[in-house]
């Protein structure tokens, strides 16, 4: 039997989700408010798990699953800023191969 820490409830309908469920079987809402940043060509997807009130990821600033599903709202747009590490990864575009 699962303990109370393993019990998760749907934020939309309140249905109890199974331990391994990613989506509610009753209404289809996501159970975990995961970051949806795909990572792009050079980066890994973020996937950070945010609290149930987050419209944007606390780690990278991208939209969360709850925001895209309409479960949380924000009057602000996505406002991601490139980190220094991301700028360094883009440095390979200055390679002579990409020159005119």
C-alpha cells in the first residue's frame, strides 16, 4: 500500500493519481508541473519540477506543463534570458566553416 507521500491529486479535478501516472485518468490534466523547455539544438531539455502554482520554470523561465494546460495563468509572457553557458555554447558558430 502506498504511503501518503506517494499520493498525488489532480490540480483540476481532485482525482487521486497513481504513483506512476503522468496525466489524470479522469480529466487528462498533467499531474506533475514539469518545465517544458525542449532544450534546442545544443541543450538538454530542462524538465525541472515546479510547484503547483508556477506558470514559469524556476530554473530556466520557460512555460510549465500547468501553464500550457491552462491550469495556472499569468499576465506576463515568457521572458527567458540566455545564461553565460548558453552563450559559450553558441560560440561554435564563429568557426570558419560557418563564415561566408
